[in-house]
C-alpha cells in the first residue's frame, strides 16, 4: 500500500499545534481570525473590537466600552481555535484538576487508523500463540500484553527536534520504526485494544506548560483480581501503566506522570 493510499486512513504525520505560540505562528489561523474580526466589526460598527494574537496570549480589546462585544468575539475566537486544532487532530481538554490544555486527539486518530494497524496486531497475536504453544501451554493475557509492550519498547525512541518535528501516526511509527512517547503509546494502545477488545485502553497525557514538556503512557485495563504489578484506579477501574520509552515493567511511572497523578493534572483519552 502506497503512502498516498495510507492517507485515506488519516494523515501519516501532522504538525505540532500544542501551544499559544504554535497558533500565533499559524498563518491560516491568523487569517481566519482577522477575517472574523472584519466581519464582526462590519456588523457591530458602534462597538468594534480588535484581536491581538501573541506568542504568550491573545488579547481581545474593544475600541468602545462594550463587554457584550468582547464576549461575542471571544466565542467566535474560541470556535476558530477549536476548528484549527481539530484539523490537525488536536483538541483542548481540561485535566482532572480543571486546567485546560491542548492534547493530540488519540481517540480520533486511533479510530481512523484501526484498519491499518489491525493486521499488525493479528500477526503479533498469532506469533505469541505459536510461541507459547511450543512450550506446551496456551497463551495468557500476560503473554500478549508483555510481548506487545516489549515490541513497543524495542521501537527506537526518537523525538527529533520536538518543536519542529511532526506527530507520527501509528502507521508512520511502523514505517519509520521510531517514535516518541505519545506516538509509541498510541500504537501500543491500538494493538492491545485489537487483542483485548473488551478491555478499556487509554492514553494518559500530561503537559507542563511552564516547562513546555509533556509525557504520555498507555493505560491497559486490568480486570483480574490480582496483579503482580502496581495498578492505578481511574473512574473506578484498575489499569496498568505501560511505559514505552524505556525497558520497564508494567506499573512503572515516570516522575512526570507521578507528579501529574498526585496533582490530578492529567487527561485520559480512549483508544477507539
């Protein structure tokens, strides 16, 4: 299948649109906002506004004192932001704590590329089954999970120049044989969801705006009574945290994830 055909299942890679600075440098976004301002001011000649998009924040100013005009323009501006993010497979989502941040829309991308990854997942499932059959036993959930985790961890980690590089879709991770934390976490999540369709699988994302750094891990529902590894309870269900960037056991928590869990400053997005 050519890359052109692959793009029928969603883009293979996307630009990073995760901050105010990214939006301020987006020419299409700026053009949309300015067109909206012109249209607004034509309709509200007595209470015109201006929108100043900066790398740190956006200011909506009124030339004539009119709180109502500011509120209306804010709604229009927020709609343009949402549309721009959606086009690049991003969304603004509130963390458990309530802080609104921008995250990649893992749910939407996983749904689009499921037909591409399903064959890869099936090959891995068959490989595990044949391997343990030679050992004279049947494969267990642990066999499948640990193999999928080891394969994901074995894909070389590469974040490139994070600010300037694109987000690789799951298919692109397989094509390039490299990926960063959220790229590999989404691929692992999709494989596990294919093998365990009745289990909840999520990507947990954290973002530190002050440091402009983030991290992501795969969350795999563990519905069994006992677990040899530490579990997390989210929305009343037990999950194993699966770290894809370094060789590690299920339940491993990066310091950024531990801090985010403690502060309730994280989001979870379903795979599929």
